[in-house]
C-alpha cells in the first residue's frame, strides 16, 4: 500500500541506541566477508530448514522511546547468507505483503537469482516485526470468517460496515498482542533494519524490494540515504497516494487486467472454445448465475465423497482476482471461469480455497506461518492512518463514498475496493507514523521495475516514481506479472543482475521488455468421455487436470497431499527424492472415465507417467507417458481393443 496524499516530512533522525561491539565487515574487494564471525558474536544459529544463518536482535518496541525509559522490546529475526566469492556488499531483500515472512521465502528466491549475486553479496532476508519468527501474530480464523462470508460489498452499507467492524475486533482479539499492534508500522521496521546494519558493521546496504517491500525500501532510503548504496524497486508502491487513492487505482487495474486476460483468451482458439466463443459473454454468464445469491453445488472431497458447497459473487471475485497476478496463474483463472460458465463451479471453489489458505475438505484454515492477515492489517492500517483523528464512522464513510464511483468504473471486480475497509475500525491507528516526502533518492542509483499487466501495484505507480528519481531507471515490461525479477525474463533479470553485480545501470533511462500476458492455455477436460477422440486424448486430459489442481500446482512438496477429482474419486501425491509419486482411486474428471492406479513425475526429466485400470463407459488397462517435449504415448487395452497411440 502507498502512503498518504499529503506526505509527512521525516523527522530528524533519532538518537541511535547502543549496539553490540563488532568488527566492521571486510571492505569491498576483500576475498572473504567477515559476516560469519560477526553473526557468531551476535549469537546466530542456523535458520530452520534453510541455508541462511539467523540472528535475533531485541529491538525497542518503540524506536522513538529509548529502551531505558520504556523497557519494552520485540525480537526481530534476520537471516544472512554470506557471499560465496569476492564480496561487493550486503543486499537486503524486503518481500511483499505486508504480512509475509521473508525467511520463509529466502531459499527459493535465492535459487532464482543469477549465481553472481550469490557470489558477490551477503544476502539478507528478515521477518519483519509481527511476522513469522519475529513475534508473528495471526488471526487466521477471523480472516477466514470475514472472507468466506457473503460480504455485501455492493450495497447495504450498514451490513458492509458491520462486517468490517466485526472482523477488526475479532482479528485484534485473536492476535492476543494488543500491546505491540501500535508499533508494527513500516516506520518502526525501517528502524529495525538500520539497527541491524549497525550491529553487523555494514557500511551501506543495497536494497531490493518487491511490492510492499518497495514501501519499506523507499522509506529506509529516504531516512538513511547515507547508508543506502542502491535500490531495486520491483512492482513499486507510490508513496504519495492515500489509501483510498491507491485502492482506487489498484481496483481499476484489476478490472483492466481481467479485461485484457479475457481478450487474450479470445485470441486463443482453445481458450475461446472452452468459453463457447466469447470470453466476455462467458464471464457475464458466470456472474449472472450468482446474481440472486450463492450457487449450491457438489464439491469432491479427498475421501472420494461429495459435499454440498456454495459459492457467492464475492467468493468468485476473490477467486478470480487472486489469480490475475502472473501469466501462469491467469491460465488457472481462465480455466475456472470457463468451467463456471458451463455450470461447473468446482475449479472456482478450488481457487477460492487456495486464495484464502483453506483446506478444501473442511474449509478450515491451513496453518501458514509464511503469511499473516493480522500483520497485513496491522501494518497497512498504521501506515495510512492519516485520518486517525476522525471517528471510525467518518473514516468508513470516505471509503464507502469512494467505492460507489469505483463500482461504476469497475463493474466486475469493483467490490474488492473495500478490502481495506477494516482499517476504519482498527484500534491502533491513532499513532502517527512519519513517511517520506515524494521520493527522489538523491545520490542513490535506483531501478524501478513495472509491468503493464500488474493488477496490484499498477504500472502508473512505477512510472511516477521513476520520473521523480534523480538517478533513476525504468524497466518497463509489456504484459508480465506482479513482481518481475527472478521469473526468467532475461531482459529484466539481466538488467537487474548487471546493476547489482557490476554497478552498471541500463544504457537508457527507460528499457522496454516484453513478456506474456498468459501462458499457453490448457483446455479443461470434456464433461463426458464420448467427447474424446481416443485413449491418448483422454489420458492427456487426466494428466492436465491433475497438474492444474491448485493443491498440486502450488504444492511445496513438503507433505503428502490428497485432493478430490471433479467427478468422483481422489488423487494423492508426495515427494520421494526427485520424484513426485501419484496414487489415484476411481479418479474421474469426465463422466464415464475413472482411473485407478499410480504414476510419477520426474522433476529433472519433466516426465509424467500413469499406469492402471480404467472403468466407466468401458474397461481397460492403460499405461501413459508424457515427455518433456510434449510428446505422449498410451498403450494397453480399452473396451477389449489393443491401444498404442503416440502423438
């Protein structure tokens, strides 16, 4: 989220609290960093299940009140991966959210970086105060109730306000941490980072921020310019906007990305075929089906049984909007929209469950220490508390009045504008949290990365920031995702890596990159087995449906998982070495075709295989294999006839 419409100048830097006595890190060009020795003196230990080393520092709960006076502290955990080669400096990564655990993402992120970044920098991730290992707070049950209720986002103002008020009260209560809520702002987190820099003896920091992390990175650089070596702002937040202005711009961007995604579907024969021709008309049919209230349908459980479920208009909004952030996710959204337009609401329900972290079988909340709704609201409501002197009713009225205009301009997803309405009732908004004036970063080379298909931090945010920078460069991607670095786009990745490792900015102030709007579309399985041309087509569809289950698509590989198949039966998957092992029991995605057997996915070879019994309209036994280049083969017998098809 951005900052206020009227920027608040930063105060004079506070008195620096005493820090542990340390030996300064080795200077640029020294063959080895001394960070490991420094961390050892600070009592560091290995981070849980990670290559990083963690150090916990007790920070003042309130950096504006010396510990000697207040006595209150909060532990903040930083993870460090020392440079593996000739050290250049320290790179701090501020992840998105707010509410995300940086330490939970650290290893996966570093794996996606160019190896030279790992060689040249001590890399730092951290759990911002209130998240993960840094006294993380949670209100998962309250959030689940709030977002799964049929929230009246479009009318009935009184009911909308009561839902937001009830959530804010319940969330605060469930955190059990009312004492720290007023001190979880970005302003306080920036002071934590500066104290960490002092503690490890780093001269200056390179900062990479993504999404919300750009808010933290900009605030740090504005407050501590002499300690900032350079910035990469990926999917940046414009800190000159108020909460309402940012929410308005972001909601309109969501609507636009949905419109462009449906247009991309219309240009793809297979996608348009699943939509029965016109994706816009299909989406309107979908919304019409829930116009009078939630639709009730049968949802497949991982036990093979079915359960009655309901899906409302607001559920569909959440499901679709949550999967518009990247080209691959948009394919999942389009497949679910196509199925819903045909009367099958199971794929949309799966997306809805995934977006909210719900167990599909029970609709209870998955335990997730990697993200916190409580921390999201704690930080957001503090950072944008410019109207804190107003009453909750007055603050809420501003949101409701602005929302009426947004609903006119964004008729499909406009209701999502109200997502931050609970901030009107958040109890800790009375504390002022100074933010920087319009960010110019004098003397700090800065890359701003913005994508035209970003639905969360709209392209205009990055463009405005770049134009204000004194030494700034814009990497503008046509299409793309929310957050571009590390996604495999060489135009973007090479520019960022060269900037960090070699200190060389792009040749021009504006660099244009191209990316996909959506990945290759994979058709949904036909409703009935009679629609398949042959056994290979049927088995490929089974393969596709399994691979596009959100339970599998976003699976971390840690635990065995089972999911119900759309028309009965179940499939489970677990990691064994570098193989994903599947077990299927009467698994059916098309009427008249149920598969019982086992298979595996070879991660290195990108090879998927299944073997087992087919039942339904006919019986048989089939062996299927799909190679990394897309070729597939099925052999065996079906309906009493031999089968051997390769394509």
